[in-house]
C-alpha cells in the first residue's frame, strides 16, 4: 500500500533536514522497515516521491511560506514540514493522485507523527 511508501518517504525527507546526504544505507533500512523491499511498485513510488521533493524543494518551501503568512518555514516543526513537502509534491507532480487523496494522506501522517498543537 502507498501508505507505507509515504511513511518511508516521510522518514527520509525528515532525516534529510538534518543531514542532506541521506546515505543509501539509511534509505535501505527505512524501506526495509516499512516492507517496501518486497513491493517494487511502492518502493518506486517512495523513491519518486523523495526525488520530487528533493528536485523541487526550494519551490515547495516557497509555496509553504506563501501559505503561512508571516510565518517562515524554518519555524515549522520538521515533521510537519516534511508532511507538507510530501503533500505539495504529490499535488503538483503526481497527476494520477487526486489532491483530496494527498490531503487525506497528509492528515493521516500528521495524526500519526505530529502533535495536537501543530
């Protein structure tokens, strides 16, 4: 299921905020942890999602800043920022995924990984 792929991508994108050279071994551990090594379609989706976020990070962060009036992206909790980056990348670059699905999946990730006050 793509839920696991999104969770794996979230973990990688979160880690990259602290170490931009997220090593292959870390990615492989994360993919294995979420059971993606046995599911090529979900593994490819996770890899593509991480790649799109990395490729368009500056543009996506600019979008976050535009939406968060008077609130710089560096003040956003790293987990929440990672979730926003994933949702925005899906909406902008994955035409086959309806935006409502991306928003719903982002809300699910936030419920699981974020806090009540975020």
